[in-house]
């Protein structure tokens, strides 16, 4: 069903490591606001707002977000307008379009990605900064934050 990227997607392929997706925002769905979660969330629909988590997020090829993201691992196959903080790994798949600044420990990108913004790969970034009340200002200070989507 989904492509498996280092065991990150739910996959139908035999013998591959599988991780359970805990929630899905479907292709015909729209959500506006703040999302916080544990585990893995997949977005195939539209989302406007902000997402913060110590979990992982997958933006499918049909996902369309106007949001700032902060999560441990982020995979983007769709379109995102907003800043990204991936505390472990960010993967940009072919066809992904990102307009905004990126900060991550590890960046993987394939051919066919559109990126309009700044990118900082920082080995010192980790999820413990999520619990800090000053994380937003302190950790993202080199990058401009976009206002919340209206």
C-alpha cells in the first residue's frame, strides 16, 4: 500500500519492519488549529495551524499544509508552507514542495523536491528541547517563524 522508507511507513512488503500509524487525516479532510500527539500521524488532507510532537509525522503526496511542524521524524511527500523542526530526521520525497525554513539533525532528500527557504542541519538538536518552555524562541531563533495560518 505505502512505500516503506526505513520501516517508517506501514507497508505491505514482506519482511519489512512495520510501524503502526496511530491516526490519519484523510485525503478529503480539513483541520485547522493546533495538533499535539504521541506516536505516528499521517496527513493526506489539508491542515492549517501548528503541529508539535515528540512523535513522527508523515505528510502524504496529497497532503497540503500551511503549518509550522516540530516532531521527531518527519516525512514529506506533499506540499508544506511553514517552518519545520525535525528533532531526528527529515525526509523530503520526490514531488515534495516546502516553502519555509528547515532545522533538523539529519536530512534526506530525493530528486524532484522543491525547497524555498533556509536549511540548517544541526547535530545538537534533540527532542528534549520540546519540553522546554523557551524551545520555540531559543531553538528556532536563527529561522523566521511564520504566523499561524488564518
